[in-house]
């Protein structure tokens, strides 16, 4: 399989947090960027808040009959300072934050350049240790007005970077454990935060491709590999299978925790860079920006310009598509759609027919009635107004510990889209129980954390608490 098929996912990792809504240089949250996958210079002073210089991932491979090998792709961003210069009164160019040309702002800003270091077909069983130089540089371009007169200059500068990549392998229960470590070895000291980030590898991640071998999922390892998978250790880099589901020749080592075979939602028209993206909300927010705010965003970064232009040009149909598709997780896929040899877990579920009701309207699913739905616990039907004793066991919230042994009244039984059941409660002895009812703010527990009260206990408590 071609690596190009997984680059859309890798690019989403590469540019995660590159630029945040409202995509303007003046925005406070865009003055502290580069949140993920930053390998800082090793000689950074504490005051620079430089990130750690290393990351390492370990994964498992099952070799085939031929000579097994792996190709390592290290991908990251190299910071590029974009400095706008304007001629002073004496004709000497001086740095400025902003230069307005024919009513359009030109801003100083920190951009980034994509970099990739490739170690091709490294044989498994042979440790490697290599140092790679990433050149710095300086580029310059004139800024001209509508008449063609030079009114300023843009200078872009990059610091040289040095990166070390080490690989090693170990045999473990019949599998090969591969370790890939990356270290920023920039030799110069970094005294300030700006110094440190300019000497960093940003958004660093790994793409590994196996030759005559296949990667083993660490999230769902086969039974024979579970123990060996548990011995794999990760440091600031988490490996998952990537590409079409079922393929095992490509692994993505990301600075954020993903699931196997991550995908970009088919409804997404393009990157928004804003952490856990909610395309529709961010698109609507962009549409509410003033023309002046949009002009600043366009001047901030070419990628911000793409976002603003895409949102401005989005049709009503395109915006509606960002709603996504509501699916019924309980409705089986028609057998005719799935080939006999296919894994039913990978089949596309049928769309949930809302009969014209908005997808967010509870009336769209008439089978769900939290006020009258019930769940059977220890052979007893539990529904709204049932009394139960709480035994927290999942430790989802420290506050749950205070509920241990307490008697609660059920206010609703709910099901989530994954088929789980949740029981909403208020404590019988809570003096604010009526306020919880009024606000609709309840505490939620799983059925196995509850014990239904006997008929006698229920009668006694209702007599003691007639309200």
C-alpha cells in the first residue's frame, strides 16, 4: 500500500494546533502555539520552557519468510520566522509587526516548513544510529504595491536542526519488538521561549512501513502476542495501525493517542487545525467574523487564508453536510450488502431514518423513552421512581465515593449510541434533590453499580420521606 494513502491522517497530526480559531495573529491563544509533538533543544534554559528533546516508540512485528525490514519516515515542522520590513525615513529597512499595502495588511508571523527524514529498508535485527542535518536558511522577497513599487520586504529565516534517529530490535515471544527513538541534538543554547521553539522539531511523528513483515496491533493484539505487546513501552509517541482497515504494513507513531486505522471524517472539507475539530461549529464561527477580522486572518498565514476562503465559499448544502450522518447502532446491516467473507464489524451501518425530524430531536427515535424505559437489575425491574442503593465501582469521579451505600431515586434510564445503559439518580437524602429535578442535573451510574431495594425497604423509606 502507498504511504500517500495515510498522509492525510499524518498531516492532521503534523498540523494539530498549528493555528487556532479565530486564526488571527492578534489572538491570545495563537501567541502560544505548537502544542503537540514538540522535541525541544537539549540545551534549553529552564526559563525557555523548552520541551523534552526525545520521543521513542516500541511496536511488534511478525516477520514473513523473506528478509524483513522497515522503512522509517520521521516527519515534523521546522519553524520559519516571517519578518516584515519597511523602509525607514533614512531608507534603511526596519522590522515591523504590520505593513499595510493598498489597504491589505502584511504581518510578521511564525510559519513552518514541512520536513521529512527517511531511513529506507532497515533490516530487522541490525541496530542503527544516524544523525541528520536539516539546513537552515534565509529567503527574501519584495513587497510591491498595485503600481509595482517596492514598499517593503518579507524575510524568512530558519535555524539549522540536528536530529538523531536510533533503531533497535529484540525477539519477544516469537515476535520482533522494534524500538525507534528520535532526539533533537541542536547544539546551541536556548535562553528564551522563542529561541527554544525555533530550535525544535514541531509536530514530530513517525510513519513506519514494514517489508516482508506485518505490524501487530498493540490495542487489540492477538492472544499469542498479548504478553509481548504489554512489554512495549512508549515515550511521547503512540503507535497505531494505519491505512485501510485490515492492512498491517504501515504504522503511525503519533504524539497523540489514536485508535487503529484512524480516519478523517468523509464530511470534512478540509483541515481546521483546532485540536479536536468540530467542523460545523468552527465553520459557523468563521462565518460570524467581521470582514476586518477575516482580513487579519488571511494576512496571518496562507493556511488561515484557505480556511477563511473555504468557509466564505461554502454552500448551504455543504454546510448541511457537516451535520454528518445519524446512524442507528442497533439496526443490523442488510446481509446482502456484506460479502460473505467480510468482517461485519467493518460494514457501514444503515442510516437512521428520522422521518423528517431534526437529527438532534429525541422524537427522531420513538423507541427511546428515558422516563418510562427500564433495566433489570438482579431480577428486579428498575425504572423511573425506583429506589436503589449505590455501590460505585468504576471510579469515574472522586465524588462517586461519597455515594457509597446511599439510597437514591431513579429519574430516568438512558441508552447511549454504543448500546450502554446509564441510570440517572438523585439521592433521597439530598436536600437539593428538587433542584436537581428542576434543572435536570442528575448523577449517572451503570446498572452493575446499583442494588434495587426490597419492597419493605422501599415502603419504609417512602414513609420516612413522603415528599
